[in-house]
């Protein structure tokens, strides 16, 4: 089960036009990495609960054939008499209950994963430990430094790993554990009997405390694996920085490397006179880099973009069809649609930038406007 019904409010503006699982890393949605990882471990039947912008997920993944999987969807919401669709998420546990009541999908051991993180968990080993302990539910945890506990939901256990309680983003002084819940769970079918029907019910805040109260076999597994959570825009910016620097295993910059630290997509035009590019930098297909541009990596420039002469792009992420006007300086910023947001979370609409750049991913075409006369390509 992939949980994909949330709005992703902490990742705005990226989620104004995309559901959170569709946020791209190296041009590929986060959820695609999850599906590929599940298939790698022999998990081919995947249910996804969807709500906000559900059609973006469903159109991209379809029935799952091209990923070697069978993917089904459970929409959370309703359609009015005029045929208008209204999203209405019912919580992570409520979504599972709805699926089970409808068709009994969870009649076997089920792996539940949040659709907004990159992982390389050894699923086979996790299942083995789950069964060895006789657990009805296992929550996969990862140790984090004590100075970071206020950013996570912490799991408190006894010496055998049985879950005793939870702390939601405690201060360092109040924290009773440094085991962070990763949003990955293993559940047996009996657990779903504890979830009420037709009501909002959350796994972390409602189901798990109920399991502790009822003293069911509920264990935490401390695992050592890569878990990259896209919790907010700063996380997204940081992940792209790390990926471009080659710091994350099994994730490689696409395109063709044409010089040290510079990768490009197909039919990319770079005018080299006076242009400075310090990698790692990726420039997407069909992009145009005019002469006299400065690009400092790690930087990702999405396909169809246009960087005008005199612009400076520093350690930034530009989504597709971004136009940076001459004289623009974009520094440690994500540009997406009609918005930009700095690594510190400061968000601005395009109208606040006095036309220093233009981005319109919705139109999927460049605006017919030029700031400087283009020198010939070299």
C-alpha cells in the first residue's frame, strides 16, 4: 500500500499543481522510485489511496504494466450531481479500511509506505524480523541525532523493541528516544479489524496508540538504510543537491556528460562565449543557455528552459520551461510554476519578482520574448 492522498501543504508551491508523490527527483516522480523498489523485492500488487490531484498519479502510473506491477487506486472523495470531483481524504488507516471493506485486498501481510520518500530498505529482511517476533504490526525506524528529534515522530520502545509510546516532534530535552518513524509499516490483516468504518482515522496518531493500549504484538525495527524524506521544500532542495553531488547511492544524473560536471539532455543549446558553468549541473532537453550566463552547481535546469544573457543561477532547481531574464540572480532557490521558494522557505509569486524571470509549466511552451540579441552558437 502506498499512501498518496495528502495535499503536501509543507511542500508548497511544488504541490500547487502536483500531488506530493509526483514531485520529481532527477526528472522522475518520487513514487516511481518506490514502485521500482517494491517490484525489485517481488511486491507486484500495489494499492494506492489517492485524493488531491488524483488524476496526475493515475494517468502517469496507469495499471502499472510498464513498471512490472499491478497497481490499483482507491479514490477518497465524492462526486456531486454536476459531476464535479471533491477530494476528501479519510486518513491513512481510514483509507486502508475503505479498501479492505470494498474488496479484502489486505488479507495477507501488507507493507505500507508513505509516497513521499526515497528508500532502499531491505524488505525481505524486514519481513523476516516481523515474522520472527510474531508481530501483528511493525514500524520501521531509523536512528537520528538527538539534535534532530524535533523534526520527527519518535518511537519509544522497551529493550525487546516492543512499542511503548510515541512522541510527535519532541524537544531534545523531552525526547525519550532517537528512533524516528519512517512511515513504513508491516501489518497483518487482523489489525484492520480495529479501524472504524466510514470515518477519518490516522495510522500514527490514532491506530498506533490504540495498538499500545490493547497490548497487541507491536514492535519497532531499527534499520540502517537510506531514507530520504521530502517533508518540505528545504528537504527537496537538499536532496537534489546531494543527488547531483553523487552522494546518494543508486541515483545518477541523466543525460549525456559533455564535460566534467555537466550533463545535458537532447537538443540542448549552449552559447559558450562568456558563459561559465561550474558543475555539477544538469541542463534539460531543449533548453537554451545564452552567452554570458553563469551557472554554479549543484544546479538542475528542467527541460525547455531559457536562461538569458547575464543571468546567474547558483545552487538552484528550476522546473521545466523556466525563463530567467538577463540580470537575474537565482540563488539557492527552487523555481516551480509561477512561484519561487528559497531554501529557507521564503515563497514569492512571479509578480513579486518584477519580471526577472518567467515560468509557465502549465502552458508547456516558452513565451515569445527576448531580452538580448542572441549571439551565434559555438
